[in-house]
C-alpha cells in the first residue's frame, strides 16, 4: 500500500510542487492550507490531492486535522513541514504581534504538526520528517529578525529530533532554499531582481519549485535511510553552510 505524506502549506508555491512531486512518486498525499480557499480548491481540482484547512500555529487545530487525514488516508509516514509566513520589518519597528505570528507558524508549527505523528512513526519503526527552512535561517537577513530566528530554529529542531528518531527508523532532515521562482519572488520588480538579487546567486538564476521538490522526494525515499540530521542548501551557491 502506498505511503501517506502530509505537506503543510502544500497548495501553493514550493508546497504545491512538493505535493505534486510526491503524488507522482506514488505517495498518497494530503496538502494543508491556512486561508486561501479559492487557491486550495483549484489545487484540489487540478491535482486530485485532498486539502485540509488548519492553522499550524494551533496545536489543537493541527492535532484534529491530522486525525482526519489519518482517518481518510491512513497513518502518516512522511511529513513535510513547509507552511510559513513572513511579516518583514526592521527590528526597531517590529511589533510583538509580528514576532509572535512568525514564530508561531514557522517554528511552533513544527512542534504542533510533528508531535501528533511522532508516536505513530515510532511504533511503526518508519518515518520521514522533512522541514523547509530558508537560506535566511542560515545567514540571517536584515528586516527579517523574526523570520530568520524562526528558520534557524527549524534547523536546530531538525538536528535534535534526528538524534531521537534514528533508532526508531525515523529520519529528520531540513532543506534551506534560496531565492525560488514562486509568485512571491516573481512579484519583485524586475529591475530589483536583476540588480540586487541575481548577482548574489553564482548560478545566475532563481531556483525553481520543482528543484526543491526533488530534494524532498529523495529524502522521503527508502534510498535516503542513512541520511538524517542533514541540511540541504538549495540556493544556487549563494551561501555555503
């Protein structure tokens, strides 16, 4: 029977590409989303992947939704923690609400979604947890203290949890994308991209969502069973960690 994969933030951008790639690789995929009902319904119609609406910053909502996913599809074998938000501003202007919102989704969300599936993975002696961090969690970024802190926390979460899961057959890894050609990045004015962003990337272009998805499919596979606690830097050579 096909393994079940849950992709948080799985209906748009990088998450969309991950969901589709996992389905193409033979997984039974569920994709979560937080608020854009129209985009989620269009995604479901186009891909045939069921969608589940919940806020990863809420433990109760995450736990309830995961129970529903497992009732519908079966025990979750592969978890991709992709959901994330930004609320960028310089630190001297940052509000407590902006800090809490980003930490709540990007870091607390990993606990809220991973904890409910962890015991099942341990009992079955198999699991794949793949966290999507960011280049800015590795190097930091001005105007993104909250985001960079949350994404750096995702890396620490990965390294610690990998040590706990290893003997239970669970691998935990993290991918740190650089600038990827999603709707959000493509909305940046072309002159800003060409003058300020692309010159920082040695390969001379933006990454593509499917390039991150390929990393996920590999890490989810049996072939990646000896890889855990690792950080994959998929950034076109912009930053070496």
